[in-house]
C-alpha cells in the first residue's frame, strides 16, 4: 500500500514537471553532449598524417628540431647559430672556415636521415590507415624509427661537441649571453680566438 502511494506521488510530481516545461520531456544525455574536437584533427590533412608541416620541413632541411637542446642549453653552441653571430662573436677567419666546414658536413647527413625518418613514419601511418599493422610489424617499425632518430640526434649533438672546441671560453660565454641563456659578466676578459679544448 505504502509502495503504491510512493509510486503514485512520484508519477504526479513527474507529470507536474512535464506540464511546467510545456509538456516537453527532459532532454536525453545524448542531446546535451557537446562535441570536443581533438586538437589533432588538423593533422588529418597534413602531408604526412599525424605530423605538422613545420616538423616535416625541418626534417627535410636538416633543422635541429630541438634534438640538440641538451647541448645548446648547457653551453655547447651550435654551428648554425655561431655562423649567424659570427660578427658579434668576433670569429677569426680560421674559426669561420672551421665552423662552416662542420655545418657543411652535418647538414647533408641530417637531411638524409630526416628523409629516412619521414619515409619510415609514412610507412607506419599507412600501416595503421590500411589496417595492415600487427604487433610484430609495429615493433619492427618502431625499432627502425628509433634507430634513425638516435642517428639524427647524434649528428646534431656531436656537431655541438665539435663546435665548442673551435671557440674560446669568452666566445662561448658571449654566445650564451647573446642567445639569452645567461648574462655577460661585466668584467669578462675581452679576448677571442683559440679553442676551448
């Protein structure tokens, strides 16, 4: 009896609510769902699905892609930026020639590896797109990409290692100040040339 009264009361309350709402039923959960587009949807139309155009261009042109940041941010200058700052760093003609030679050696290696990485990434993406991927193939493709990534990173980082040997300690300090990593000491020796060892 008490159960019937509760059910009847609930029914009356619901009927009153529906009347107050103009006879319309409460919207379903599905009707209230707000779409939340993925931040990656723009990458659907990129040249290589899943990779933005700037990253693709950087691979194709031998840019650093941030791969040498452990060196760059710890006082090991990169040759591209050293060349850009040649005047401010007061490079000698011999230093300029050495830095340019380093860059000329590094750039084609980086470009070749970048092209290989893009080809491997494209193959991985296609395997997923065509639903032809399995765990064995996935493992093999990821290992190949990781090996190429390591080679590319070595090319960039080892060039930073070689660059610092061409510069003097003062030039390295000056480079770091010009790049905004640290302040130039007011009483720092104003000498240039020589290697830092």
